[in-house]
């Protein structure tokens, strides 16, 4: 009788553990609906501009790195606590998006991805971050 | 001693002005090149000179955008006592001071705040207004901010004995802060201030003028070395000036802070050494008797948290 209780308890704990892990697994974010106004935007910072590795890098490290990771692989220390995967900025799929798509996703955001319009105020500084993410391409 | 401090202040002010002027020339040329690359015709403000609106116990010229709520926790442990017999541990077991405050940005250039501090049960109201902002083209070389703090001493009425009136509890601090972000790493600010206490012990003055300096050197994208110093001035020409009696405790030591700042998207953390144990600026400028250079300092910690609406 005692052993039956033990067995039942172990099975219960095992079921709880497995279901909890299933619930914790991150989902990939669904497709983004980017308004036409943003989609058409073009970066005012050109590839190779000096601001990419100064302003872009500094701003990315301050605001983005904790979730997206230093190289944009989605492995920042806070990423594991999110319900949605943060994606991989070095992947071809991410890099194939337009400047405006990346701008909208980065600064307007949705759900767990916060809005950064009030944290990064200057337009050119935002583009320096987009171009810094572009440079993460494999 | 005071003559030496005046001389030091004059030299510092001159050096600060020279730096601003020389940087203005060099900066203007650099920015012209940057502007042509990014093709942005309108005047752009520089990024803030400091990561947070708070630096130790001082205000900086940084203001958060409108509709931002900021929570501030400031903590100062007890004075570190290097006496062999003392059983304290770096002041951590000593009497500590703490303040909790909330700031709210009504406009992009106007922030108001409230707070409560442990020592003297102080409650405070604060206001900060940005008059002009440094631009990237260097057409405006500095940011200028006006800052005011009204403190209400919440001690029992008996502290003022028979002459108690509510107005005895009030103290004020006002400051004009001028800062310059020299480059992505280095910023400095200079701030003359005026402190007034409605009621003080008969041996002391009600008013005091001070000069404050602060700066930061950023050595990683999130980490900076930070420093500040408030110099209380003993000016005989000030209204109702009274020379403090040699037998009374003299509260005229500069308030010096040095430490590190870690800034993230929503937080700023400071860990530092300081010698004044007050947290409100008027308390530190009016009532500090600890001498930093005689080892009379303490460990301080600050945390700020931002919410945007």
C-alpha cells in the first residue's frame, strides 16, 4: 500500500514536471503585420557609417542585448524567461526583411517586444541600431 | 583653507570653460561630416550627457521623455570607521540613511518628483526644467537645467522647542545645472546652487551658496566611472552672514562622491563612496562635517527604474 502511494506520487510529480516544461517551451513569434508607412522606410544611415559601431553598438548593448544576445542569436540572459522566441538576427530570413520591417519590429514592437520610441529618441540613432543588426549577418 | 578652495574652484571653472570652447570648435567640424552622411537637415539634440537624471545625490541635466515614471531608491550605509576596536563592518552595520522617490515627466522638458528620506523624516518635492539643450551641430554647446527641491522636516514639534511653526520645517535648494557631452564617453556638469533653511540653530546661517561639479567617463557601453563634488562656500557678503563660533561644530566639508554606474534600458545602478550621509542636496551642503580625505566616508547604492506610458 505504502509503495503504491510512493509510485502514484512519483508519477504525479513526473507528469507535473513534463507538462510544466511543455508549457515553458517558447513559441516562435507569428508573422508581423507592418503598416505600409513603416514598410517603405529606408535607413538614413548607410552601411559602413562610423555611427554603426559607436552609437548603434552602444544603443544595442544598452537596450537589446539582455534578451537578443551580444550577437543577435537570441541567447541573452533574459531570453529564457520570455514566452516567445526572440529570433536570430544573423539568419538569412531576418536579414531578407526590408529596413522598414526591422525598424517597426525593433522600435514599435508588439506583445513581449516593448516599444522603444521613448528610449531611443533620435531617428538616426535608431537607424544606426538597425544597421548594427544588419552587420550581424552570417 | 577657504582661500584655497576658492582658488581651486576658480581654476576648475576656467578649465571647464576652456574645455567647452575648445571642444566647440573641434566638435563643429566633426558634426558637419556626420550630417552630410545621414542627410538630416534639422537641428538634432545630443544624446543625454548622463544615463540617468540622478547621479549619487545630485541631479543631472538628463530628463526622461514625457509620460515617464521613474522610481528611485537611494541608500547610504554608515560611516566606515577604521578604528581597530570597532566591530562595524564597513559601515554596513552602522546607522544608514535611505530615500525612496518617484519622478514623473509631465513634458519632455519638465519633471516633478516626490520623495521621503529616513534622516529627519524628510519629505521632499522636486522640479526640474530644461531651459536649453545641447545640439549635435554645436549651435548650442551646453544643456542648461533648473532644479529645485523643497524639503519638509517631519521631526516631532519639540525639535523647534517653543518657537515651533510649520514653516520651521521647510528647507529649499535651487540649482542651475550646465552640462556638456564632450563625446560618447565623457560628460561634465557644473552647477551653482543656493540652499536655504527656514529654521536653524542660532549658531548657524540660514543660507549657503554652493558650487557643484559632476562627470562621467563611460568605459563600456553600459558601465561608467562617475564622480561628483559639492563645495559649500562660506561667503561673508551673504545676507545675515554669521561667522560660526569656533566652539560649535563646523559643517562645511565638501560632499565628494566617486563610484561606478551600470545603466540598462530601464535601470541605472550606482555603487559608490561618499562622505555626506544626507541624501537631499540641501542636507549634504548645509550639514556635512565628514572629511573625505580623512577617511570619513561611506558606501552608497542607488537604483532607478523607468516606466514609459
